[in-house]
C-alpha cells in the first residue's frame, strides 16, 4: 500500500486534531499538484493534493495530502496488483470537486463513485486562480453541473434560489 502523508494546520485550542467535514455552504476542493503552487499534475501521478474549503467569500487551506508512490504518466499499468488509485480516492474523502490535468476512465469512475466530481483542465494554472474561479462560480449563478454537485453533497440547492421581490 502506498504511503500517505497529511499536513494540516491545527488549532492549538483543540485537544485532538481531526479532519473535519466541510461545514454547510462550503465546497471542499482538491487540486492535483507537484509543488503546492499550481494545478499541474495528472490524478494518477500527482505526488500531492492541495485541499481547500471554498465559499462565496473566499477560501481556506485545509490540508496537503502527499503520496510516496505515483504513476509515471506513461499510460501503462503495473500488473503487480498495487492499487495506486484507491488510496488517493480514500485520501480525498469529503471533497466535492477534484481539479487535475488528466484522469483515466477507471480512476474517474472511482472518484465519481466516491461522490467527488473530477474536473480536467486543459493547462496548468496557479492554485489561487483555480480557487478564485470556483469562488466566483459559487458567488454568481453556479452552472447546472455545479448545482448538481452541490445538491448531491448537501451543500446547496439543486435549483437556483430566487429572491422574493
């Protein structure tokens, strides 16, 4: 089994630090990264995932999850039975969205079955840009696919809210 490392910012007032689920109105976002600065990795070969809670007003770092053994992006699969996808999906439990440069079909199926919506981006981008785009979607009128993700995660309404006149 692959080694998984977690780095969290801990409130020293807490007796025992735990990974808390996102609160209501918060979208938990995982970003595949090589350097904790940008969205710049494929899902299977990502050595790290930066995890943030995003709201309409901003975002907050939750944790970094690192993996000791990743794929080499050649597209070939090892036959030794070593599951590299399962531990990554398990480590992202509680996330609503996953941003990566690429993700294979079987990996995407596992991510979706874990109720995480994978989003492939065509090119690398700074993490702050990804978070700002997500924040802006939440602050405006989220597209239908995001409303569906929010509703299935219990984060928001399935349909847009209309203010009374």
